């Protein structure tokens, strides 16, 4: 890997080993850990049809209202966090029973954003999905 910072060109060797990255630069070793905050999101215990914020951020768009029927995978809300947009989608077909925030609202990680009641055809538990 080669990087130019403030006009200075640096060459480094990066060796991946699992979630660790070993970076060799100018005769020094730097050990870094790769952290993916969403890596285990699907493993978290979920709370029925309550879709929660995967991280703190700002609601930039609410695409549904209470009473709307939604298909599995339908976009429901867009959350901006860490300069990235995250689309919260319907985990299963159902009906939106509540929308807890409006465009422009600030939210904390883990708060309930939208409630979706599963349709009669699908009685499985709903899992929040962020894209």
C-alpha cells in the first residue's frame, strides 16, 4: 500500500490475519483490529416487530405511516449515521402499527423506530434489517 500524506509518500505492507491487520511501515509494526459494528447485528436478540436504530444518528426520511401495508424488504426509514445512510427495511410482510420519529429527529442507538405487525401469513418473529 502506498499513501501520500502532506506531500510525503509512505509505503506500507498490510498483512490480514482474521480480524487483525498487521501494518509494517518504516521498519515499525502496527497492529490494528478490524471492527465491523454491523457484523453481529443479525445475531442480536430481537424484539418482535419493533425495528430499532442500529446506531445513533438523524432520521433523514420516513417512507411509511401507521396503517401502511409493507412487503418484506420494503424500505421504511432512512437513518444517517457516521456520514452514511442506513435504510431500515421491513423484515417481513405486515402492517406498520407505529412510527416513533419524524424526519430531522435525532435518535440514539437501540431506540424503537417503527413497529411492524407481521401479516397473518407470516407469524415468525420480525428481525430489524439495516442496509
